[in-house]
């Protein structure tokens, strides 16, 4: 049972425009959400996060929105740049202490010049 | 600079072999994790550890075991490699977290691409 879902396997966006990546979750016990970026043949790198008590977090070109009632979060990248082309994973944290991360399937973002 | 290092970038092993994947972190993190990444399935948790000699099963532990004899090192063992274990294996570490205010992002190694033939 997939607790974190990214329903779009791929997304193509023009350079300079906004990229919006979406993520849905089913477990209301998740208390923290993260986005990771991954280039081929490299490990994922942390991008931005949001706790369940907030609805928005911004860091430069990246903004994450959380809608708890809809169990939905999104990552906005504006303006999109060619270096943003990568696979983006949404992750949710469950519990304190060891704090396992549950990941979505990933969305491949391609920024076209 | 934080660092999680996996011993091999690429490995090719034969079916039935015992395979060891090693991971070392230099951040004094309590938690360590092993994930595998497969197309269309994202990252799936195999095992994790929150202390030396402590381990817990993740979502897909079958065919794997782990060892954590020292805080900085977490090993993944494939007892008898099979072709369906061909995958990208990712090690990660994080701080023991309490409370929403503590930033407990996980840091990943560069990954090991394992091919079982």
C-alpha cells in the first residue's frame, strides 16, 4: 500500500516558467514532509521541508505548500532553470526518534531551453 | 561538510553469492538506513538502525540482513544474491529526532548500482 504517491512520472517545463510537482499521502500520522532531488548515478540531496503545523515554507526559488485536509503537498520552482532537470522525490516522516522516511515514486522534471 | 560514503559505486555479482554493501557516515548520526531504488517504485526501506547493534525491518527486508557494530558503519548483506535484487542501493543517515523543531533530514550516500547475473 503506497502511503506517499507522486502520480506524475514526468513533467516538462519551459525554462523561466514555474514547475509544480505534486504529492499525495494517506497516513495522517505523518508529521514532517521533505523534497529530495536526484541526479542520475548520485544519491538524493535534500531540497526543502515542511512540518505538519505549517502550510507553506519558502527557500529561494523553492516553495513547498501543504494542504493537510486534502493530504496533499506541492513543490513550486520559480523560475525553472536547466539545472533543475532531475528526479524529485517527495518523502514523509513517521514518528519521532528513528524517524523513517517514506518516499513517493518520484517525478522526472525536464526543463527545456 | 557532511558525508555518507558507500564502499562501491558499481558491483556485479553472481546468483547465489553472499554480497556485502558497506556504508560509513562521519556526522555522528544515530540513525542509519538502507533503501533500494527501482524505476516506478521510488525508494523503499529495507532496514534501519537507531543505535549500535540495534536494527529494525523496513518494508522489504526479505533476502537481506544488516549489521551495525559501530555507530558510523552500517552494512547491508545479501545472504544469497538473486537477479531480482539487481537495483540501486542507497544508504542514508540522520539525527535522532524529538519534536517538530528538530531538523532530521536524512543525508544519502552516492549509491551502489548492484547487478546480479
